[in-house]
C-alpha cells in the first residue's frame, strides 16, 4: 500500500509538523477557501477518550497554524505534492459528548488590529492602491493588488471603523473584491479573473462527481445600467447607459445616481454596478468524492449539462476528510461577458 493514492491534511505550529500528534486522533477536517467577502476557515474534530486534547494538549486560542493538503502518488508517479492553504488563527475550541474536541481557526487574525480596533484617519490626493498599502503596512501584512485600475482619490475617510470593514467598504465602492489569506490583503478585480483562460473542466461524465445543482435566477437581474448625475457646481447632467452585448431583450434597467465627473467615469461606474447586481444570477455547485485541485478564483469550463454549460468562476471550495474518505465541494457562478 506504499504507493496508494491518498490525500490528507497536514498542520504546522511554529514551523513544526503536528501530523504525528494529530493524525491518530483526527476524525474529521474541513478547509473552506472563499473568493471574497468571508474569511477562509479551518475546522478539525479530534477523538479525545484519553482526555489529552481537553487537557495538557489543548492548544492556546490565538495559536497560528499553517494548513496544507498533501497528495501522495496522486498522479501515479509515487511523488508527494503539497498545496499550502494558508495561515489560520485558532479562535474557537469546543468539547462535545461522544464527539470529541473541535478546533476552529480563521484566516483573519483576531489578535491583530485588522478587525479588533476601531480607527479614524483620512487620505487626500492619493491613489486607491496607496490607501490599501497603508492599511496593510499598519497591520504588518502584505498587499496583493490584482486590478489594472488604480484610480485617483480626492478624499477618503475611515471614521471609527475596523480596518476590515473599512477595506470591505472601499472595495465595494470601487467595484473590487477583498480576500485575507496568509497574512496578505488581496484586492482583486473579479472581472479580470473571469477573463483568464479556464484552468480545468467539470464534466457530467466525471466518475467522481457525486452531486450537482444549477440555479438560473431572474430576481435581481438587469439588462442594462443607466447612470444619471447632475453636477450642481457646473449645472450639468452626465448621462450614460450601458447594455452588455448579450443582454436579454427585455428586463429591468438599473438606475444609478452617484457622483461622476465625466462620461468615461459614468461608463466605468455603470459596468461595475451592473456586474455587482448581475453576477450571482447563474450559479452552480458540485460535490466530488475525492480531493480535487479546484480553488477559489479559478475559472472552469462546465460541460455536459445542456443549457447550463459555460465558463464559471469558483467562489468557494470546501475540502473535507474523515473516516469515510475525502470530498471536495465547490460553489461557482457563471462568468459575465463584456463587463
């Protein structure tokens, strides 16, 4: 069985592997990898009839764990491949009768100031990326800015807000998305991610596909976006209507009344707000009976499902393992075309 194909969870604490201590007691594990809007998380369930994990082996809250998924002989080559899933801080420990000790950890440290303190400061005459960079430096984190646009900022104010809430607000106002992972603030333009070539294919004929679901929703879907803003100082009204190339012939129009300085700004705003309103109109979920190399932010081609086929972007992946084997569950949404 030395060359058996297997995948398992590996943990490190203070750069020391914990596998030899944890694996004999490990009943279940789950890692959730989110594209944006929520922290990644890790949860493990440990058998504790010897009362070790509720006693001297109990880890301290706030301890940092590095989690990886290890594949052994996954491609029949006898090699070991490791995918590092990131750094997680233990924020909850529980004990339940007949189950054991549950340890939960998240990718946004509570011990840092990112979500623990309310702060007030302002920026004037700068670039948007600079604001994100300043927040990252103040929290001892790195910044990964994945957007081709870096607009000018006349003034932006953080008024008695936690850094994480301020960052989320700033992203929402500028049509961007936010992810915190491995001590890194990731700011992304999801439209840019969707344009990337598909990295994998999900087919109905996949023997490991256990379950799937697709939903097409008309609720909240718009066929066009119209920006209309009157500048009181110039006594001028700026108007712009954006209609995607493959928009439905009938449907609602999203009306936007936000400050813009030019028609070019109105065009960008219309595309961003329409994308925000329509992006979850077509969604899909899949469950596989093994660990799949699907991660949030990846684009995939979906084939064999008739009118639901197309290119999708993964918004969440959950990897799980336990006494009954391993599974991968993914949520995805259909990529938008033209905006």
